[in-house]
């Protein structure tokens, strides 16, 4: 059964809010610029809050980091940071870790794909011993593994590599999110619920999911057809829907999605 959660900061308040809103899990994003060591040191607090509030950690991810250097080699320091985040995921009983892989302009597409395969294989092999699955993400930020062309090569080779999918990224860059779900939904490990609004080809706003243009009913039906039972993670992302309005938007998305996933 699909579970409903939200992206939040790794604080007690995040767990409290999720419980108050009747959600199942939190997603934690420890991105470039965030202190991985501090997050690792505080992991026991996360275990405590998870147990206290009965809210799982559904996914841990790291966006916007450089993983591959200009020679096409995996950057050891970044790899170790990912390993530490996988360790935390394992301790929390979180089965999904999300990562991207940067494109090196000085290298060919083949060389970039080969480097990404090396990087993701290292993550998959390490995470396997910890009970955690690895997913690429289809966000375009410091990442080129975001579309079927790349998935055919990289996921085609790394059979245990999953996908964290967000329909908005596909919509904003001219992709077909329903076709991508039909073809690749069996590799989805995690899904983001972020609204998208496009007028005359222009990105206008990321309103709450359910108050946007995404065909969520068809998308959820496709996920069911593909046997998806992972998390649906609400991503508040709008500069318009903030403060009190933002909270109302989150509540709307929760009510809307609960009707779709029963």
C-alpha cells in the first residue's frame, strides 16, 4: 500500500507536524551545503523521535553534490558522505537513499555514463549490506541521470538501481511523465508530489499537488498498474504558497491524495 509523507527538516518539530497531519513518514534531504557529520552525530535523536511519534523515515537523499571529478573518477570524500547517510538510513529502518550524478562537460556522454555506473554501483553494493535501496532522481540539478535515454544505459546496466520520480521535472523539461511512468514505473522506489503550472510554455509556479495541472488520478492509477507500493512524498516548493497559505496547501494535498490512495 502506498504511504503518504512529506519532506521536512531533521528536527523533532518535523516529526510532530507529520503526526499532527496524519502522515506516515518524513523524507530527509541532506543536500550539498548541509553538514553530513552533524546529521550523522544526531542520528540517535532521529531514532528517538521516530519511535516516540510513530512516524517513519521513508527516504533520505542528497541533492546538488559533485560526485565525479573532471577526470571521470568518483570523488572519495563525496562517496564517504553518501555511505554515512546510508548508515543513518539503515539505523532508522529507512529503505531508500536518493542520489544524482553530475555531468562532466570535458568528457563524452559515454564516459559520463560509465562514471555514473561506477558511482551508483558502489552505492548499491554498499547499501545492499545495510538493507537500503539506491535511487537516482529525475531532478535536473547537478544531475544528468534524469530521463529515459540515461536510464536505458545506466539503469539498464545497474539492475538494482531504482528511480525517485517527480512528474514536475518531466513536465518542465518537455518530457512525458505518464509515458515515463508506464515504461519505468517498475523501477520507481520513491515518488515526489510537487505541483507544476505551465502557461504558454513558461513555468509559473509549483502550487500544491492537486491544485496544479498534473493528472494525478491517471498518474496514481499508473503507479498501481506498475505495482508501486512505495512512498508518496509531499514537496512544498512554491514561493507563493508559504506561511499560513502554505499550510492550507499542504492540508489540501493530504486530503486530495488520501482520496486517491484510499
